[in-house]
C-alpha cells in the first residue's frame, strides 16, 4: 500500500478516535453515576440521562464525521492517482523520435524502450500504444493503468468500512492499530 495515503488516513482516524475517546470516557462516567444508586431518581432523570443522551449523539456525529473525512481522503487520492496516468510532455524522452521516424520497429526495440522507461508512465503508455497499433509483440509487458493505486484505495476503503463499526468503542485505538498494522 502507498505509505503516504495510508499514513494520512491512519493519523486522521487516530486523532478522531482520541477525541471520541474523551467523549466516551465522559459518557461512561455518567453511566457509572446512573447505575451507582447514590443519586436520586430525579437527578438521574433530569440531569444525567439528558447529558448521557447528548454525549451519545455527539459520539455518533463525531464518528460519522471521522469516517467521512477518511473516505474523502481516499477519494481525493483516487482522483490524484488517476491524474498520474495523464500523458505528460515533460516526461517525453528521445525514444519518442523512434516512433516518428517511420522506421519499422521490432519487438526487441519496443522492449528496450519499455525497459529504458520503466518508471516513466508517459513513455510506457506511448510505447505500448505504438506496439498495439503496429501489431508488435511486447514480450508480455502490459500496462495496467494505476493498478497499485487502485489496490491501495480499495484496501483503505475496506479498512475504513470495518473500522466504522469500532470507532465508537472503548478499544477503538487498539483495533485501529491492528487494522493498520501499527505497533
């Protein structure tokens, strides 16, 4: 997984979980007072229960907001990752001249161009397009546009979906660490 987006989502959820944890602690403290029997039924009904209900609403709202924020980060990552596959004239190399000369290229020529430009999305896409248009074998090399980014985003979607069931629990921090494999 892409460590930057993964780390960003983790840190965002971690901060939200900490804030929700404070509200959970406050609510749990009220629950203990309610169950203690030390307070009159009127105090419990008029003071503690409304406060507890308000805290429960806040926990729910904060949890939904945190999950939505994490989903938004992943969605922005998807959009940004998709832009990486746009052809970029700044990434053109001298190999582009070979496509323009009219000289017939051999499979080994295309494979050499692909090898030289293995970290260059623009040139890789252009070489593969040229090979396809001219029926040139690429030696099994295919370009799956943005596959690594797509897998990262999908994995984060799943983690967020599962974590949404845990974010409002007392052990949320531990669950979050496990989901993100953080020690």
